[in-house]
């Protein structure tokens, strides 16, 4: 005779299964002490609503244990909602990082305006009374200015340009009257700038870059990639030996521009 399940001997284990998915419990078990023929002497129905024996056998077995004093029944059913979405074993998240660096050009030109006022002082001419008439009042030698900054550059493709305010160079604004065959009231000059940089859009090791503005040229420019280095600017007014210089104050302005493109 089969033993009937008693409460004192029952141990129920509950386990939550996350992966892989398992069928939910739906069990019905019947037992009888009588020598009923199979399958009624010991009947097990799993998922009775869809089981192999179907609802008819289940209904007969339920009628016996519920309406007679023969046999017993054990049922176990469990239910829980499924995952809200399809479970994913591996999750990959890609973060896009962004930031902005402003375009900037720098040139240290001293601490005040006086630093960029370049004064040649007296531009010497031949004033001796023993000079030959063809040499009188001509420049003794070239006028030169040397400028250097240890901090210059741009952090993007850029243009370096040098522009004179007058292609004639240094100009005497109040020369009075003079013989144009023998005198002139201007002093041409050239400008040369040197620094370390690269060509525009080039990704390379910097080399010496040179920008020249000749004595008879008003401006010039050079485009290049990002750079930072010292910069030397040399201004040279060659000695004028074909004419004498009219006395007076000679002035001119040279403008250097660093511009990010």
C-alpha cells in the first residue's frame, strides 16, 4: 500500500530561477489504498489542462477523492510574471565624449605700448663738408631693428600676415620742398619674420618658417597649421646711396596679424 504524504514530513523548497527560463510548476498527484487498476491507483498529472490524460481523467480522479472517502490528492501550482523585456546576458554601452577648445592666437609684445614703439633714433646721413657732393646727405649705413618674442603661435590652422602702412616705407610727412633728382623723403625697408611651424593641415614636425616683405612690397602672408614657438622679426632699411635724405621725422607702421582660419 502506498504511503500518503503527511504535513509533518513535508519539506518544500522554493527556488527562483532566473536563467535559463524554466516551466512553472503545475502538479496534481493522486493516491489510493485500494487496488484500483492503473492509472487510478497512483496517478500523476502534470499541467492537467494540457496534459496527456487531459481534463477527463483529472475530473474523474477529482470526483473520487472529493466525493468518497477513498484516496487523496496533492496539488502544487506556481505562477510568476515573465521578464518585462527579453533578458540580455551582455550589455554594451558606448559613451560619446565631447568638448570644445576655443581657437586662439597669442603673441607676447611686452607689457605696454612703448614696447612696440621702435625708434631708430637719428638716422645718420653724411653731413661732413668734406664729402663729395654726390655723397652728401646720403645715409651712412642701414637702419635695423631686431624684435624677438618667446611666446607666439596659434592652436589651429592660421594665417600670419605682415603689412606696411605705406609701400614707400618710412615717410617724411613734412619734407618741405626738395629737388627730386637729388633728394627723397622716404626710406624703404624690408621685414623678415622667422618661427617654427608646419604647413597648413600638415601633421608633422615643425621646421623654420620664414615670411618676407621686400622693400618694394606692401604686405605678405603665410598660412600654416597650429604652432607655438619664439618669433624673430627683423626690420632693415638699406642705406640709400642714390639720393640724399630730406631732413625731418620719418614714420611708418608695420602690422603683424596672427589669425586662426
